[in-house]
């Protein structure tokens, strides 16, 4: 049996790798096109739609789906809940790669990408984007430090390894702090557009909603990764880890639901939710898929201990967050109709494909299992 | 004044904590950056350069558009909106039955508290002390947050380029006789002067012509914290595309969130440190018990 199944698995894996490689190459081609020929060759961006999917997806989704790293780092290193240690390194790796992907996408989106470092010398403390930029840059460095032990172990650089172990706790604390700051100020970005954003989404609580939704999806992504790496790379899922993560997700989602409901009621916008407009439809969809359904699954006694259903709840949470961020960046924003061009989507898909490839490579080549 | 004070305080606090947390490099960069030095004498808004556009006097001759193009060396193009090559534009608005019509001059409004400048992460856009909101193109990273933040759609881009820069009216701030568009206007529909004086002129016109102007007020006196482009119109402001901004400046909506950043930094950081200590202690106790 084994001699038959093994080649098949290998073949499947290599087909998957080839597809990802092709997608990454297509993305690179589209990016090159934008850098050489101009924006309108590859994107539907315009003066009335200055932010398209590269911001609404790559940045607004890319940052929260990497939130698992800071949540698990805090859980293991600060709260000393040791049972999650086996999944810490993979989560740190996804986080680190996630932020690299965000920066990569920004290099395509920015009009002057070669000046991205200008934020280090020309400050503006009144700009939420400045805060986001500084935090993302610093936090990516923090993640590199947090994640470097397996690499250093592999290289045998014990001296540096020892030093990093000594400063690890302050680094983890800095990481948690920076994450709280930029996950929320990603929402603050939109506080300045009260007239442009549809009232269902515009609220002074945007930073809080962004933070809590990032935490819920951080748990969701870790569940998702655990399940996938179990499926494709073997190993066993520890049920207690899975259930613990799902409880974290349930708490975050419930808090999110309460905040959103209270905010709608306080603003007197309940009527808008059911007025049958396109916006109301998208709003309902976002909350049904991303909050209400996963909460319902995780509250149902027969489902909440079932790993397959926990996985589904996590998947829904991630989907819901994607919808929420796209609604914020595109659906809820006033402007001409926007539909991304094929090559514009190719950049986004390419960046994610490259990220998955890098993740697979690291999983195979780095000692990610910790005793 | 009070606002300014609290901002400066939070600046300093923020600097301190970033310096402590990140690195000396950032600290050095910040102190070397002139935009951190206090910006000298700031004139009060009533002393700012401003323009009064009276739509009832405008004949739609578009001389201002031509003068703007020629002074700013912009190429001709056939557009119906501001663009990377068009800093000002006269549009004609007509009610459906044609009984009411009005022109409107589009351009950057040179807000008293500009959302674009508050948003720009690298301070490329900023208000100079005599009023014009100008752009240091060499700083710009092209994030286009300014375009998103501006309620008047003033900052524009040339999307056919691979490395575009923001384009908008800078009130001809380096031109000797002030704005080229105001100088050329044959009907005096466009007047250049100090913001305080122009508001008074506008109010005098309203007083003399009771009922002529929409709601007997001038747009830009209070909207979004005030603008340096003031507009008089016979038709409702919204009918000529002027957004109904309340007097609260747009940057104020972000300010509180940024002001609590130091609190978040120390609060979350401190809480994490406290949790770490107590959980470590209880770990030790548990181990001792085992032993
Ligand atoms: S109108 Fe827009 S671009 Fe001009 S100063 Fe105001 S916010 Fe800035
Ligand atoms: S596009 Fe340029 S000017 Fe506009 S906010 Fe970004 S960096 Fe500032
Ligand atoms: S002030 Fe100068 S740049 Fe602005 S619209 Fe008038 S002529 Fe053009």
C-alpha cells in the first residue's frame, strides 16, 4: 500500500507547487508591468478609487490574518500556557511571512515604492498611516527575532541564539504592544472619511472593531493552519489545542458581535441593516458568515468538540473578516464603480502564492517542532 | 490653543516612548527633521491667504482655467473633472427643468485644518503659515491616503505613469501677485485676499442682497473647520457638489485615536509585563510544590 500511495502524494504536492509557482510568476509579471508601464496598464485604480484591492485585501486582510503570531506569543511566553508551545513556531512563521507579503504588495501599490523608507525620516504623528507604517516595520523586525531560533539552530549560531533568548520576553511584550497598536489603527485610517463611508460601517469605534476582529481571525487562522499542516504534512492534531483555540475565537467573536450590535443601536442604524440595499445585503452577509454562524457552531454542544466543525467555524471567521475588510475598503466607500482588472488580481494572488510556497519550504526545512 | 498644547505634549510623549522602545536611529532622524521644530509664527486663519468665489458673478468664461494651466505649465486636455493636469475647473450645474443654473469653480479648498496634511504619513502635504496647503513632492511615497481623506477630491494622480506624484492647486503660493486665476477673472467673481476680509466682504454682499444667496451664508466659513476658498452661491451648496461638512475639523476625528496611542503602548506593555511576572511566579510555586 505505502509504495503506491507515497508517489501519488508526492505527485499531488508537486502539481500544487507548480500551480503556485505559475501564479507567483504571473503576479511578478503583473507587478513588473505596473512598475515599468504604469498603473492603468494593470489596475482599475482612479482618482475616485485611489485604494483598490491591493489595499483593501493585501493590507487590510493581510495584517489581521497574521495576528495569530502575537496572540500565541503572548499565550505561551507571557501567560505561560505551555500546551500551545508546539504550534507557536508555525504561527510565528505565518505571521512573519504574512507581513513580508503585505510589504511586498505595498511595493506594488505605492506610487513611489522606492521611497517607502521615507516614513523613517519624515514623520507625521497626526497620521494613522504613519503609525501603521512604523508599527508594521518594527513588528516585522520583532517577528524576525521571535522566529529566528529555528534558523539559528539550523545554522548552529549558538551565541546569537543565547542572546536572543535573553531578550526574548521584552521582545514578545513589544510585539504584543505593537500589534495592538497597528491592528487598531488600521481601523483609525478610516475615521477621517465620515462622509465617504456608508453609515453602516462608519463608526468612531472602527479601531476597536478592527482590533477585536483581528484577534478573532488570528485564532481562526491558527486553527486553519494547524488543520492544513496536519492534512498535508502529517502529524497529529492535539484535540485540546484545537478546542482551546476555538474557545478563544468564540470569546473574541462574541465580544465583536456585542460591540457591533451596541454600536448600531446607539447610532440608531438598525433600520439600515434591513432596508434591502446592496450595502445592507453585504453587511448582513459579512456578519452572518463571519460572526453569527461560527458563534452558533461553537455554541452547539454536539459540534463544538468536533474538529471538523471547529475547522469550518474557523474558515467562516476568516471568510467573514475578508468580507468585512473588503466592505470597508470598497463596498462601503463612495466612489465610481470599481472592478479590479485581471492583472490587478494576479498581483494579489501571486503574492499569496509566494507566501504559501515560502511557508511550505520553511515547514520542510526548518525545525519547527519544539519539545 | 488648548488643542495645540495637548498635541505637542503627546508628540513629546510619543517620541520618548518610541525612542525607548525602538532605536536611537529613529530618535536621531526625528530631531534632525525640521518639521519637528516649532514652525515659527503661525498666522491666525483670518490672516491666511484666501479666495472668495461668487458663483452668481461667474459668467463661465473659463479664463481662470486657462491662466492656471499656463502658470502651472499644465497640458491641455478635455476632462470634466479635476485631474493630474487640471488644478481648477468651472462646471455648470442646471436643475432638471432648467430654471436654475449655477457655475462652480473646483479646486483645492485650502482647508484651515486640512485632512490631507493630517493624513500624509510623511508630511509631504502641509499648510504653510500664510494659508496655502502645499506639497513637497520629494517626500511623497504615493500612498494616496490624502486622496482618500480629502472631502473635496482635490489631490489627483496621473494613473498612466508608473511613478506618479500628487497634483493639486497650491494657491500659486510662490507667485508674486497671488493666484493666477483670481488675477485674471474679468467679472471679479474670484477675489484674492485675506480670509477674514473676504468673509466680511461676503457677508456685506449677503446683507445688501437679502435672500439672494443660499441660506444667507458663505460656504467655507465653518465647514470642516473652515476653508480658505470661500463660496457664495444662489443655489443650494449641495446642488453644486459642496459636501455638507459639520464644523468639526476632519482631523479631529482621528486625533483622539492617535492621542491614546501612548496610553495603549504603556498600558498593554505594562499589563503584559505584570502578567508575565505573576504567571512566572505561579509556575515556580507549582514546580516547588511538585518538588
Ligand atoms: S481641499 Fe483637500 S487637498 Fe485641499 S487642503 Fe483641503 S483636504 Fe487638503
Ligand atoms: S500620496 Fe503622497 S502626499 Fe498623499 S498622503 Fe501619501 S505620501 Fe502624502
Ligand atoms: S490658485 Fe493657482 S493653482 Fe490654484 S486654481 Fe488658481 S491658478 Fe490654479
